[in-house]
């Protein structure tokens, strides 16, 4: 069991819930409501991505993967791709 992955997954799951379900987009760094074209789509996209990453990291943490660094780096890469997508499609 990897405690680090479980802690990171808990943070991702809470963040995904707050942004995706509760629509607390003010938690997003650099969020400017005036520039976003579809606030609902943004919150659903970011919330679901964080929830999925949190669930995957939780499973990996509970199973006890041999090298958890790859999963953390993959999560960071997915988040960076999401930032690029959001800036290209949802921001004026």
C-alpha cells in the first residue's frame, strides 16, 4: 500500500467533487469568469478529470504498484494537456 498515492488521490477526489459537483470554479488557479465561454462545461471537465485521476491513483495506491512515480507523472501530464485544451477551446 502506497500512502503517498492515497493522499494525493484523496486531494484529487475532493478537488474533483468541489469543482465538478459544487461548481466552485474559484478554486481553479487563474480562473477569470469574464473570459470563460462556458463555465458549466469547464467545471464538469475539470471535476471529472480530477475525479478519474483520483480514482486511478487510489486503486494504484491500494494495490501497491512497484513504481508510483510513473502514475504521478502521467497525472501531471494529463492535467497539463487539459490546461492546453481549456485555454484553446473554453477561454476567449
